[in-house]
C-alpha cells in the first residue's frame, strides 16, 4: 500500500470515528433532549434538568467515544485494512470499551460532585448509565469493525484496479512490440538492395530510416502520441516506401491542422499504410494510391483502391486485429473497416491524452 493510500485510509477512519461519536452521543441522550421540550416530563423524570446539563452530558459522551475509538485504534489493528481481525479481538475490544466507558462515567460523576460540572442529576439517569456503557462499548467495537471491513474492501478494489491497469499496459506493450520487427525486416531488405545499386540513395535511406527507428523507440515511452508527431514519423516512413516503389506508390494526404494536437496510438497510421502496401499490387501497370485524410467526426481515414496481388496470400488480418485491440485497451473505442471497391480503415482521434 502506498503512503498516499495509507494517509487516505487514516483520514477516512478518523472522519468516520468523529461522525459516529457525535451521532451516538446525541442518540444516547435523546430522552433527555426530548424531555427539554416537555416541562411536565422534566419535572417527573428529570427534575431540575437544564439545557446546560444536557449539553454537558452530550459533550462528555462525545469526548468519551472519541477516546474509546482512539484506545481501540492504538491497541487493535482496526485502522489497518490489511490486518486480520477475529472473534477474540472483537471480544477483547468490547470488554475493554465497556470497562473504560464505565470508568469514564464514574469520573464524570465525580467531577459533577466535586466541582459542580453540569450534569443530569436524576435517579432514572443514573440507572440508565450501566446500560449505556454496554451500548457504547458494543457500538464502538462494531463501528471499528465495520470501518475496518469497508477499508479492507476498498483496498481489495484498489489492488484489483491496479492489477487490471498493469495487465492492460502489458497487453498493450506486447501488441505494440509486434509491429517493430516486421517493419525493420522490410526496411533492411530494401537497404540491402540500395547499397548494391546506388550508395547515395542508400545514405538518404539510412538517414530517414534512423528517424523511423528513433520514433519507434521513443513511442515505447508513451501510450499515445499526437497526430502531428505521428505524421512526422509517417513522412519519414513514406520516404522509405517511395525509395522502394518510386512513382508506383502515390500518397494523397489531407490533414486538418485543428487535429494536430489530438492523440492516437503510436504507429497506427504507419501500420495501415504497411497493410495497404502488403496486400495490393504496386507496379507500373497498376500504381497504388493511398489516401490519408481527417474526417469531421474526430477521426482519420486511410483508404486505397482494392487491387489485390495475383496469387497472393490473403493474410491473417493480424495487423488490423492488433490495432483494434490497442484501441480497445487504451481508449475503449473501435476502429471501422469498410470494404467495397476501396478498402478503408477509420480510426478515432482522442482529444485528451490519457
């Protein structure tokens, strides 16, 4: 348990004990309080009782209850949600609270006799004190135990939420890390060809490849990036693809600047571009155009005309499934896939960073 959570639990425990002490103090002296408004009853049951006497009794009971809670907190682990509390502890708490409450009552009566401390001085009131001591002892023990159980349940809930958060983070990192090796493998194959054919182009390719790799490493530090950051990375990635496919691969990009500060999972657009390149024919006879555009519904669409490769493996859809899971884990949102003459994937943009 963190220090912040411990302090939070302690503050809640203290607030609960103060509230319970005040309510119980008022309820314990409820008959006297009611009798104040009925003069005939005062004369019959509590002769000579004044408002100051009732206020003094309530104040003393309130202070006594606070002290009883403090004693129980010091001697027993009620304020510690992780502690195990059994029947033995509860019985000891009740007996101790009962005895101490009785001693407090005798002390109050002594002060009333010795220094004239205001108090209800009636025979029926003195007979009620032993019963009230038992009730107060039981209420203190029961309240401490209930507060303990509530704190324990809250701790369990907090731990479960933390475990769920860690699980989501681990799942997300596992999904994200699946993307990097595949992209790197394709890039290195292209670089190998360029080194043999044109060393100047190879140097430019290496420079842009370094930007791409730097982004993939930096994106591991956060779960979301801005659209502006993602598009800078996409520009470098497009350079690598254009170096490979030249004029046979065309990009038509329309990004509204108002969405630059919106967020999305890193490498989301890159994966959609890579998916289009992987599954479609790109040749002099059949160039491929990939359209990247923002839409008014706070989302971005990546689309291309369907021109499947001849005798190509249709694939397992791992990339899109991966992206869909990442969106569900991070933003609890879905991606939209449309397939007719064009293949389009629409992914949401999130205005706030999580």
